[in-house]
């Protein structure tokens, strides 16, 4: 199976690419400039701009599955996730690729029953980083109407712990929740063969 990873040079993206290669997938890593990967017979590096529809389309050509660990924190426009996914969706439809797995934060609600702390968490993000929240909301909205087989994992604050253990549910994780970054990458990888969360945005929790 051929898999293209957008945001491949990020912290989660690198772990995801490593897991894919370890399991004998053919991987195309889409990177903006920095290439952190060593040469590998199953790895192709595509340098490009996520804002370029043509470059995204070229990366998705001949792929079987799309994965995105794009993030907007630290970027100028803070719209990388939604702008990138817009180009990804259009390219997937053009190239007739159906399955996409993405990543966002837990302050983004979807058919949830938030408690007081959840509401406080969202209000805090709306105050500190309203564009980040809007970016994530646009991501889910676009995928919900895309007709694709999508899954977006909602993650709390990530840590560098080496645990891969996790569980997915539709329950929010809470204000002070954390999750190992390695577990997030593992969860995204597991969605390749798990169709339990098609057209859903589950929250990842410590197991």
C-alpha cells in the first residue's frame, strides 16, 4: 500500500513515517523544506508547499491512502490545517483516493457533551488562539461534506513519553489531559486497518 504523509517533518509526522516504513508501506513524505529522514528504499521525499494545489495533487497521485499531521501552531497565517486539507480533499477526489486520516486538538467539539472544564478549555483557546480553533473547525466541516472516508483524531497536549498505549472514544479528555506523542502516531497508523471511526473524530486518551 502506498501512503502519503503531509506534515511529515513534524514531531508526529516523523513518528508516523517511521511506523509506516517499519511495517513495509511505500511512503511519500511531503515536507516543506527540512528533510529529517535518512534514505530508505520505501521512502520518497516530496518537497512542496501545502498551499500549492498542484504540488499537493502531484503528491497524492498514485497513492492509496492520505495521512495528515499538519499543524498551524507557530505559523504566520495559522490556517495550514484547513488550507492544506482543502487542497488535499480536491486532489483526493481528482485522483480517486478515498481514505484520509487527520489530526487536530481536543478543544474542537463534535457532538460532545462538554463539562465546565471542557468549556473553560475551549474559551481559553478562543482567547489565546482563535485562528487555531477556527482552523480546526474548518477542517472537520470540510471533511464532513467531502464524501471521503475520513477520520480525524482529536488529541490533548502531547508528551515525549515512550508509551504507545491509547484508547479512542467520543468522550472529551478534560482540561489537564495529556497523551504520548508516540501513542498519537500509533493511533493514526492503526486507522489504516480500522474502519470503526469512519466519518468520526474520536478523542485519544491514555489507556
